[in-house]
């Protein structure tokens, strides 16, 4: 990609997200989300392949539909209340439509079908962008309207996302699709807490972005795209394989790794609000995600010498991600010692 085009795309993605996060008018937020979508499309179609064209088409249609629903919800709210202020979403129908539109933009269940297909048709770098940076703007809007959200709707969306994110990822052999279902499951935890504890929901998505970024960077550095080629990671770089295993276990929310902290806080809040059956169901559904995280971790470490690998070794280790990865991994693996301070 030419340097000028890359600079314009990066500027568009950054500026549009900042526009949404600093907006207080629905039309400004809508404009920022549209600019964000247009900036990401060239990144998806970077590969000259029919699969990437299909992924870009699905991404465009889904995002355009969500933007239309969002515009309808904000217009209906302005018609009823006379205000375009984001924090004044008082109309219940508008609030329900807005939550549905933002869930579609992020890829939360039951409007999640586009996310695995788009990630599979994109590069690992683009998949990293879609699963992390592209969620900042919708999550910010959800956080701003959290006082008006109906807890029943967010709990249903969150529970479905955790269930589908765990169930859908079990059958996958492609890592990009598996990470897409992992993103859906983590979005479920965020949606569950957004109406009862928005600060904890924000903490959950920040920790998820901190963990998933080095995961994608390590996968990109080692050119690993399937579970079969993951068996070559140990012979390629034992340190990379070990760090990738720890990061996956952190995403699986195993203590004392960082991914366990927000899940514990969310379950604690649900029990505090007399939602113990919901908390129990979420804890059980999260075990589905644990299955494919443990399977992937087993493949990373079980092929250590003298065991022979099951596929051809990929001698394409790249070094230009090491500094960023080394800076993020300690944050992604930070232990649970800060939890008592967060609970107080």
C-alpha cells in the first residue's frame, strides 16, 4: 500500500474515532462512524482476492444497516424529546433501537454473523483493527447512554453473546474465526455490565484490547493462521509459544492472569443486584470458551521437541512487532493483586 494512502487511511480511522468519542450530538457521532467505516474498507480489500472483496461487502452492508438504524433512533428521539444530545436518549423505543444498532456495529449476538466471515477474509493486521480499535467508538456511545439503557435488553444480548461466542468457537480450526468468536464472547461480558456497572464494562473492554493486541501481533509475526500450523510455533520460537499460551489463558479468564479480573467484578456486581441465576449462567457459558482456549494452548506446548510437528515449519519470523508486543505483554499478563482495590 502506498505511503500516502496508508497515511490517509490511518488519519481517517483515528480522526473518526476521536470525533465519536468527543461528540455530544447524534449527527456528529453518526458522521464519525460513517467516516470510520469508509476508512476501514480499503484495509479489508488490501488483498487482491475474492474472499477479501466478499468480506468488505459484508462489512459495508452490515455497518450501513446499523448506521441507518442508529440514525432512525436518534431522529425518533429528537422528534419526541426535542433534543439531539447523546446523553438525553429518553425515548424507550429509540434506546432499544440504538442498543441494537451499536450491537450490530460491534458484532454482538444475535447480529454477529458478519464478524467471523469478515475477519476470515481479512489479514491478521486488519482483523486486529476490527476487533480492537473499531469497538472503541460504539462502546463509548454505549457508555454515554448507559443511564437510559434497559438492563433486560443488555442482559439478553450479553448472555447470547457469551453463549454463541463460546459455542461457535469450539468447531473452528481457523484462528481468525476463533478470535472472532472470542471477541463476541468478551463483548457479551461488556454488554452484561454496561447498564449495571458501566465503569467495570469499560475496564473489561480495555483489558480485552490489551490482551488481544499482542495475541494478534504474535500471530502476525509467526504467520500462524490455523490450528495445524500452530504446532510449529515451539520449534520456530519457544518464547513466542510460551507467551502466546499465557495470553490465551489470560483471555480464557484463568486466575491469576489479567483476564480474570473484570469477569470477577462483573459477577460480583450481578450477585449484588440480585441476579445470581444470570451470574451462574454466564459463568457456565464461559466454560465453552475455555475449551478452545485450552485446546489452542495444548497445541502450542505439546509439540515441543522431541515430538515431531504435524505441518511444515514456517520460516517467516518477523521482528518489527517485537517492541510493541514486549510493551503490551506485561500489561496483558498483570496478575490479580489489584482486584481487592477495585472491589472497594
